[in-house]
C-alpha cells in the first residue's frame, strides 16, 4: 500500500489534483469502485437526497456544549431531530399536575435557532419511562374501574398539555409548528405479536387496566389535542421495533395500524404513519429489512425509519457486554457498512416519495450510543469522526431520489 501511495503522490504533485486522507495518503478520483476517504468534508447527509429527511436522536446535555464536535456535527449533518429522552413522560410530567417543559426546551430551541426542518416527538404513551404517579396507580387503594379512569385522565392531560406546549412555543421561520410529528404509542406488542401485559418491566400498565382500547384512545386524544392547538397537520405515528425479525409482530402491527387508519377525529384519520425503529445487527439480512419496509408501505401510511443503528454485537453479546476482538470487529464491520447502504437503498426503492417521513439515526456517535461504545453501532466514532459506515449510508441514499 505504501508503494502505491508514493506513486499516487507523485502523480498528484504533477497534476495538482488529488485529495489526501487524514494520514496524508493521496486519494484517487472516484472511478468505478468507490474509494471512501475518511477525510472528505464535502458529503453532508441532509444534502444526500432531497426526498429523504435525515435526522438524529440527540442528547440535550451534549447538545448544550457549545463548540463541541457533537453539537457541530448535529448542526451540519441533519435536518430533523428527535429527543432521545427529553420528551418522554417521566422527563416532562414529573408529578401528577406538574410539567417540566421549560427545563426540557434545549432540543427544540436548538432546532429553532439553527433552522431544522422538523422535530419528531418521542413519545406520548409507552409502558416504560413512566413517572411515579402513573406507576403508583397499580398499588392504589381503588377498584380496577377507578384505576382505569385515573389512567385515562392522566393520559389525556399529558397528551393535551404536551402537544399544545410544543405546538405553540416552537415555530419555524414561516410561523408553522416545528414539531411536526409524534410517536403516540410506542412498543405495544411483544415479539410474538401479543399486546404486552403483566406487572414486570415489559408489561404495560395501560393495557392491564384499560385494555387494548388504550391504543385507539391515545391516538384519539392526540388528534383532538392537535386540532385544539390549531395544528391539524400534525403527523401521528405508531412506533415499534422488530418488524425485520418477527413476522408475527410485523403482522400484528400491520393489522392494528390499518384498523386505526379507518378511524377519524374532527374529520381526520387518527393515525398518519408507522415508525420502524430498525435497531438491527450487523448480520441482519437485506431481505428481512426489505420485507419489513414493504409490509409497512402496504398500509398506505407514512413510513419512517425512526431509530436506525446497526450493532456489531449479537443480542447475547450485548447483554454480556462482550468485548469483541480486533479481527472479529474487522470482519463484522464489512457486513455492517454494507447493511447501512442496503437500508437506505431499500427505503428509497420501496417507499414512494409521498409515503416517506425520512430516516433518523439513533444517536450520533459510538460514544453516545444507547448500546454503549462496544456496540460500534453508529456512523461516527468516539471522537465524532466519520466511519466508513457514513459513506456507505450516504451512497445508499444517493442511489435514487
């Protein structure tokens, strides 16, 4: 490789036309097979495809660090953002009649200041990340009917206040709400395609006391709140994971969203789209990804890849926090980078422009990844330097508009 580099350097010096990478090795022009240099500042994700908005799930703490590589990367690369944790119920509705909106405004204020196209709200109703006043309902001295009514009141209040606050307080330069979509219900189904029940961490208090109708009710409350806030164009999503590995779950989601699609509030459908998390692994097959996207496209709703990352570890290795060997990392990274390209390619190939809501990456770099830096799941490394994943993903987005 060194001899090749020396030869290229001589040619570059002669013609004065070659770029160099971070090690000062010359980079040949792109002829045929692409050469991905990790020093190309010209590729900007949000400019890769005019018909696909590209977002990131972000941390308010890191975003507040003015001048940091994290903050500058988010500003430069993405045109929409999702709050990783700041818009969950336990972050906002800290006690029964108290909402913590002012303290959780870093992310929407950032999006407003730097002209982002959209904020995606995550999440209104979930079985996790609940404040104590909700979980305490389980042990309250009350009948199940009273508990049901209490939970419905809490759900309605939270949805009404949250949708109204973000609609009214963060507008773009045209005076339109910057928060254009919400995950209304998150992860209602287990991997077998069965609605979550039980009192464990993966059980749903909403399902336990309200029943399956809690999903429809949440969407009705959200549409009512949007209409009351004069935000009729707010897009409402059902969000879940596992479409690519569980046919039973995929079919259950498909059936439920089609059921919701037929329901209206104020003359509008109570659901607009399906958010596919797409937390996948390096060895997930392209065929499985395509099957998942195709099934959701067939609903006729907006299709949003909402939380994309690609973990280098298996589920067992992730749980055990296994440290991979250098050779294993190198082998898996070959599959990982190709899969990033395949996901982008599949999305633009399968989902027509009028059904796209974009692709959001879950976290920015390996250092802020929800899975820990050992998963090496992101487009950027620990120092927010672009990995080869970035270029493959970029190329996948460029294949077609």
